């Protein structure tokens, strides 16, 4: 069973609201940087960067982070993990960094992202922005900016699809195994 819970206009509204919330908390965009976690977090980071530009007229530094080798389960996933680009072309020292990912589930991806980020320097503060928080945490991690909280069963998956990688903007919840059928 599969059903769309958020469509393209809904995703657009959530990202716009999140951009405003980030700017409100930070009282503007000074000292602010965005870092998207590969893959869909990168697309979200670029969209948030664009919205912040439209609101404040400031081009917030935005980076790309691959966490593959920082995951605690990468050897279980594959003997030959696919490493994607990391591109952080600015200093993270003393910056307020907003890590961006599509779905917050167990917290392990975020933990890996923080480990990877610390290898680049010492940020002033690290926050987290996600489109969907689906619960079921295994680590004590929570998002600062959330598009939508979606209570799920562990047997379900939440799939965020973004036009940059999937050709469509939507968020779908489906039973595990339904995608393989």
C-alpha cells in the first residue's frame, strides 16, 4: 500500500516556512551556512538557499556532504559503497550550520553527518532541518526545523521525491516490500 501525503505545492510551502523559521531564529543570515546531506538534502539545501536569497538578498554559503564512510552500517549495506561528492568550499569554523536532510528516522544519518562535519572544523552551532520527522529514534537526536511530523509504523517507509533527482516533488508513505513488488 502506497499513498502520497504531500504534493509539490505542499513541499514548496514547507520549504518556504522553514526558510523563514531559520532566518527568524538566526535574526537574519549573517554567519549562517547550509549543508545538505547527499542526495536529497543537497537539493533541499539549494532550495532553501534560493528562498533565503529571495527573502534577505543574501547568498548563504551552501555545501554538500557525503556521509557514506561515516555510517556505522556501511559494511552491512554493501562491500563496495558508492561514495558521492563532498563539497564544502568555505570554513565551517565558528559558523552556524544547518544540516539538511529529507527524512529523520533513527538519527544515525545525522550522527554520521556531524562526525563528518567535525572533520572540517569547529562550528559555532549545528542545527538540523528535515522535511519529514517520522519518529522511531535510536539516538537522542531531534530536528530544529521540521516540515512535517509523520507518525509511522516501523514497517513503513517514507520516500521523499524531489524533481532534481526523481522528476517529481512528492512525499509518499508505503509499506516496506511494496516498492519491490
